[in-house]
C-alpha cells in the first residue's frame, strides 16, 4: 500500500493548506455556537472579561498619573479583589441569563405546520 492508496482510503487531502484549515475550524466553532444558541453567552462573558481587564489597567494608569498629587489620607486608589469578583459573578449571571432564557423560550414554543397543527 503506497501513500496515494492511503490518502484515497482515508479520504484526506494530500497537502495541508494552513489558511484553509484555520478558516474551516473557525467556521466550525461559529456554526456550533449558532447551533447551540450560546453565542450570547460567549459574547457576554468575553465582554465581562474585557471590562474587568480595562478596569484593572485604567485604575493602575490613574494611580500612576496621580502619584505626584498630594491625596488625603483616606483616599486609596486600588483595584479591589472583592469588587472584581462581584463584577465577574454578575457578568456571568447576566451572560447565562441572556444566553439561556431565549433558548428556553424557543424550546417551549409549539411548532406548527402550514395547516396550523402542532408538530
């Protein structure tokens, strides 16, 4: 059995096109997300993560920019871990609700054919 026979038996391409394979995998992931109805969930979580990262970065930039200014002793600028955890939890709950509730609502609908009968 030579290489051509193996390629024919396995029904694979003889050469790998990297750009095509990357595109194919991205399309597959996108299709699976749309099929599952969880696209909103993924987008919500990604938005929350980006927001948390921006909060940490902007707090650090603000602290660095105001280091030379005399602040009152009761003002402490820092990123609070408890606040970040609360924000992460709320983001996750909102993303779950936004992604799951429409799917549950669609699941409970009765599908009807053109005559009006339930399917």
